[in-house]
């Protein structure tokens, strides 16, 4: 989920067993140089982790550190780390100490120097990998050896993939037959539910949402207390609204319409 200079992408499709040598640490002369001059697309789970790490509301996080763009194929909104606002660098990186949010860094950062591509097939999502070799990077001169799968597990990227797959699938399905006609109202609703979780929670509990949708008491309690439960609920809600799922666990009350985002 990153806008790459294709000149630095090794044009070989990697499998989970593909091997490479790499290590990044403060002792390499290029330390933190990779944390800029790129476009990092933030997933819903990335934002959940980062806003929790910083102890701020999701709306505050989005306003301070990101910009909103439209996905060219699907017409759905994307959230981009707004590096130009911070001089072309990630706002959470310092030259000497490195990443201030390292344990909660986004999936793209966890994967580097491995890149991930995703296709959708009749069997579901097809995830593949490739190597990113930027000229300045000295991490490849280190002796630590990995394959893609051991790297994913070591960096925690495997768990992030699990949390992000539904979002990726929605983005790909919406673009399967060309750019769909997404209204501004639908764009705003998708943006709120997927990226602005605290606003979504207010939307559920302070609007007419719970009079329109039949949500059991246990689910209400869980999405009130737990951001991850709220995100999972949001996936179900968005897939129902955009008619990309036949999941019946979230149902409309009789003669009601889907409320607009506020």
C-alpha cells in the first residue's frame, strides 16, 4: 500500500519462502532515510493503532497527520500520511532515535524492504511479495538472513495483514468492474466508518442508528469499549451498505433507511 518508484522494485515475484539478507538498526549510515520521500497509505487498523499509541481522538489524528485522497479505481477515500506537511519526512521519526511509534508502526513500515501486492481472484485475495532495493539502503549489506514468512512474523506484519484483509477486499471488489458511481455521501460514510472510529462510535450511540439497526446488547457493549470490536463491526456495516456482503448479522429495522454520516 505504498506509492513506489518502480526503479527500486526488484521485478521478481517473491513467495513466502523467498530468501533475502537485511537488517536495519541505528548503526547503518542510512538509518531513517527510508522514512520519507514516499507515499504511505494508512489502513483502518494502522490508524486504530497509531491514534491509540498517541492517546488522541481519531479525528485529531486524521487532522494533524494525514490527508484524504480518492482511490483512482474504486472512488473510495484513502488516508495518506501527510509527509509534505512535515518537510517530506514521517512526523514520527527522529534522525538519531528513530521511530517514536515503532511498536505501533503501519503495515507498510513493518514490511520494508519487502513490498506486498494484492489481487482478488475467484478463490479470494492473492497476496504476493517483491523486494524494494533503494540505492541508499545499506541494510542489505548486513548478514541477517530471512525468508518472507519469517520476516512477516518477526515484524508483526502477519497480524496486520489479518486485520487489513477485509478492507483490502472491499477496495478491490469495488474496482473490479471499473470505477463505480460513488456518491459524496457514500464517500463520507466510508471515510468515517473505516478511518474515524471515534466519530463512528458517536454516530452509533448519539444518532438514530440503534433505532434503525438491530444491534444486540452484547455487541453494543463491546463496540462501546473496544476499538477493534468497533472496527470489525464497521466492516460488517460498510459491506451491508455497499451491498458487497450477504451477512445478515446486522439488519435494518422495518421501514427504516440507512442514516447519513454526520
